[in-house]
């Protein structure tokens, strides 16, 4: 009995480790003694997706995991088999085969899998999604029914893409853009149903991205510019499970990482950090390594090779 329990625990730990490697930082717990989990990753150019098979487990991200994760992208979750319950920002969905939803990686979320389930998780770059939405509101945790024509087309496209090994960067980016375009009628939300606090939070997020290069960008400046008290600003971010100063720093680091993936080896790392608001090169290097696990120079080499 003890041996069987130890084997299940080891299998669970291996599955969660693999999830964290391919999907970002998550916590998880089993729901019973019949846990099963497997992960298969696929990469081709800009396409990064994973097939997640799981039963009897809950997978979730708190504000802590959000802060520790790389990137600020979205996840498109395609339910391929079985059923899953999903929650983000108080919205609860039951995902059935063919259904699709969009998850914001910068916010806490939760998935519950009581029975055998298979999901395809596709990473969508935030800038691509926001540009496709014409910088309007992006509506997450909204179910796109598997019976709808756009879900049928999007499922077919992403599954076909998962079979392609030789896509170039341009071809893979075009594929991602096509998937986002297909989902736009649903994930492009209407601003009329957004309350005043949500509008203020999004105003803050927009201001941060617009002025992220300023080295004096801080909670006090942000509060003054958007017209809210510093205490009110902290409450806005706290409701999302976020800390405003940490969010600003992580956004800077995410933009730096994106620049490093496309920069030449000749560009000075200190100049790149300065361009994104880091006036101290030593602090930039330390903060970058704490977030991504490697130094800026090593990170650039990884992508160039």
C-alpha cells in the first residue's frame, strides 16, 4: 500500500514539475487516489503549445506564482476531451470538448479536473492579442462554445499547427495571428459592462505599458497620473492578487526579455536595460536573473543559438 502511494506521489510531482517547465509556475493538489497526469510539449517557431492530460487534480496560480512566472502572455485553452472547471476573476466555466477560453497569465486562475481530461494550452503573446483587439478590452474567462463555427475553425487550425515541425518564425507568427483573429468576436469584449474599478485598473495597466521606459515610473507617479490615491492604487492591484511595484518591475523585465530575444550580440546589455527603465545595470542583471533564472547575456545566447 505504501509503495503504491509513493508511486502516485512521485508521478504527481513529476507531472507538476513538467507543467511548471512548459506552462509557467503553478500549484496543484490531487482530488483523490486515482490521479493521472501527462504533458507533451510542441514548439515550432513562435508557436509554443502543450497537451495536458490529467484526472483527479486541481491546478491553480495564486498571486505568488504569477509574480514568479516569466512573461505576461495569454493562454488559449482548448478542451479536447473530457471536462474541466475553470475560474479566473470570479468567472467560472465548465469546459467541454471543443470549448475554448482565454486565460490571462498575469492574473490568478484555477482549473479543476475531476475525470480524464485533455487540454491543449497555447501561449499567445500579449502584444499580438492586444494589437489584434485594436488595444480594446480583452475578455478572458469567456467560454467559446465548441458548437460555434469559430471554435470549430480555431480547433482545426491549432491541431493542424501542432503537427507542423518546420514552420518558420514568420509562418508560425502568422498562424498565431490567424487563431487570435478567429477568436476576436468573442474575446473582444464590450467596455459598457466594466465597472469603475476595472476601468481604473486597466487605465493603470495601460499607463504602465506606455511609460515603462521611464526610470521614475513608480506607484506614486502612477497614482498621480491616473487620478487615484496611492492607497487606492494598492487596493486595485491587491484585488487582482498583485503588488503594483512588483508588477512594474516584472513588466520591465518582460520587455527586456523580449528585446533580448531579438537583439544583436553587439548591443550592450546595460544600454538595453536602461532603455526599459533600469538606470542601475547591476540591479537590472540581478533582477533579471531572479525572474528568469539566467543572466541577461545567457538569456540572449539561449535564443540566438
